[in-house]
């Protein structure tokens, strides 16, 4: 398993992947085929490429190809996906509380997590950064991390 190999569990790349997973990433099981996939799709090619690079490091694999696709309504997206029972099982067992040690290992890991999260669920208008996520607990945690790193926050809704 991912835990017993220990490979990606002390890497900054894992913190980035966790941020991406909590923003735009997915993990799911294809029961019929017995596939366990995790991946990411976005209109931002660089975001998908960085996620792809980091997942490959965490899993100890070569990078997958980032694929360009059009969804049924014609929206253009970049996508990458990995099949890993170990990552699927590990991630599905996690809560925000159990993920914190992987994120809070050091300031660099916290920054990597925030970068992954904001790459997916953040925006920047030049003066203000914003984050949007359906899970308020994650947003509260992101706010705490930003404060810990000295980022001033004006509003939180």
C-alpha cells in the first residue's frame, strides 16, 4: 500500500496533490473493471501538468500523458488520470484531520498544499485572491493556513 511503501508520504508533492484533490480532483472506483482511479481535469493545462508531475512522484511512476478532450457541450479540457488501488484506498480513508500531518509537516508543505488548492479553487484579480469550495471546513482550514503564513485576510464568507 501507499503507506507501507512510504514513497510519497513525506514529499512536498503529496501536499500539492492533496490540495488539488480537495479542490478539483477526483477518486473513484470502477467496480465492473476493478479500477481505482484518481485524476484531475481542467481548462488550465499548466495546472493539470503540475498535478500529473506530482502524482507520478507520489506514486513512484512515470508521468502519464496529459490528454486534451472536449466534453459533450464542447468545452475544452485537459485531463490526467492514474489507476492506483493504494492511493484510492488511502485517500478514501482520510479526513481533513488525518490529512493535516501531511500538509503541516513544514512551511514548504503548507505552501505546496495551498498552491494546489488555489490552482483549482482559487482566483486572483491582481489585488485580491479568492477561494471557492463547497466544503466550508476546508475553507476555514485554508484561511487558518494563510494566517499562519502571514497572509492578511479581509473577508471570509
